[in-house]
C-alpha cells in the first residue's frame, strides 16, 4: 500500500512525502540509484525507494523457496556482502537469510517476474544459458530474457551500466551541484545518459539491417529492465530511461 506521507525509522526528524521524479537520485536506505516514485524529505534532501520506505518485515523469494529473508537496516557482520541478484555490494538496507547467508537489495528482492510493455514480455530467471547482450557471458547473475529468447540482459550488467553513467551520484547529494564564477553561482546538472550499447549489440551480427532491428528490440528490453532495477518498473519511467539511453 502506498501512502502520501510517512514517518520512517531511518529518518525520524521529518516526515517523508511521496513524489515522482524523472531525475536519478541516490536512495539513503539501500545506497543505490533510483528514479521515478520515491519518498522524500524536502528539508534534508533525504530519499528512499518505495521498497526501502515500505519494506516487508520478511519475504520468501520464489528463487530461494527454502530461505526466509528478513529485512535489516544494515548488512549483518563485519565482512563485505553482495547481492545475490545483481552481484553488487550491499552497503545499506538489505533482505538477509540467516540460514543460507544470501542477501538481496530491496529493489532486487522485489524485481517483477514478468515485465510486459504490451509488445514485449521479459521474464526473470535465476540463471540463463544464453549469452548476455551487454557482456556476452552466460550464467552470472539473475537475468531478464525475452519471450522469443533472443534478448537477454544480466541484472548485474544493468547495474554496471548505471554505475558507469551515474558515478557522480555516489559523491554528492541532489540532482545538481553549485559552482562559482566571479561571484555568480551556476548549477551543473549531473550526467544522466546511460552509455549506449549499440556497438556491443552490432558486434553480434554480420548484417547491418539485422543489427539495427536487434538494437531496437534490445533497446526496448533494456529500458524496462533498467527501470525495474531502479525500483520503478512502469511504462512511464521506462520511456524516460529510453531518452537517457539514446546518445
């Protein structure tokens, strides 16, 4: 259930309001990038993904039916931990299975099993034998694969594409930062374009026409996969992602 305003244990000073943004933000709960729907404290510039703001105390994931994942505000223990879905470090909010030692970012734990934009259906798998369009490797992390089985992207690769493009988000707060020139303050917008993988996709084909079609379809798939990884798997935000992908 979504609320217009909440009080959160991680930020008891002020209430957080629900809002929608087309600008990337860093979630102060899981420490990962987000876009679209969020809960925000305008006073402190504090942001949370929906899944981090309204977590379930415990979940059972269909990929790990014997595990019981508990929501924790910080990773357990003193050793580095990584998400079993995207292989990225866990540094904030996490779903942890004490019995198996598995960890999932809140957004990864809530990734939809099916992404459907009306023209294409993408299915989430724990492991896929086909090669990933981004890295060309098989296996690795969880993957989204199209119903036609032609398009496959690791969740890990989607994460890496985000980090490559939005690295600056990890070194500052907000959507812009100030620079001063002779007493005049200007604001420089953060780079938000996702690196194009057109060249990577074209390397898989000998025919230019076939490569173009593949790039178009894979590009559509990537829009929805990245929007899901960012915590808002909707057609609206996928369209925004599409504009960021294009160079």
